[in-house]
């Protein structure tokens, strides 16, 4: 690694803490509070969070560990590291804003006629 004293284990533990403790809390708060402020409805905000949280966290688990490996491994200088992390965070906030403002798709309920046993597709040959 590029920095003395930085081990693979220490990088792994930092990323693990971030992804298991910080990331779910921060992403959940942003999604919930944005929806709450937009709709002024606790129930709508909760439904939005339930709808979007899993997909958001899966994308977070793809982006942030890779970004943190680069950051924590010492591959970037101190000034470049700050600019890099801020750039990744800016792109992540753009993604969260897009998810937060996207409406929840409501299922369309239509009457479906059960298949007829007299239909040729169901005929016994």
C-alpha cells in the first residue's frame, strides 16, 4: 500500500463500517426526508423509502467500496484525495436526488378474465 501503517485489514474494516453503519443511515435519511418534505406525508415518505431503499443500497455497495479502496489505499495525494472523494460524493448525491424525485410506480389493477377451458390453447389433444 502507499501509506505506511495502512493494511488491507484496516481498509477492509473502514469500508465494512461505512457500508454497514453509515451508508444505510445516511441514504435512508436522505430518501425519507426528501420525500417527507415533498409530500408532507409520513406514510408516503415511508412507502417511498420501502420502495427505493434496497436498490439504492445495492448501487451504494457497488460504488462506495471501490471508491474507498482508492481513497484509503494511499494511491492519491492528500489534495487529490479530497477532490476525488468530493467528486464521487457529488455524483452519488445526483443519483440520490434522481431516485428521491422519481415517483413510485403504482400497480395498475385491471380485471383479468380467467382462461377458458374451451379455448383452443387449453384443448386436450
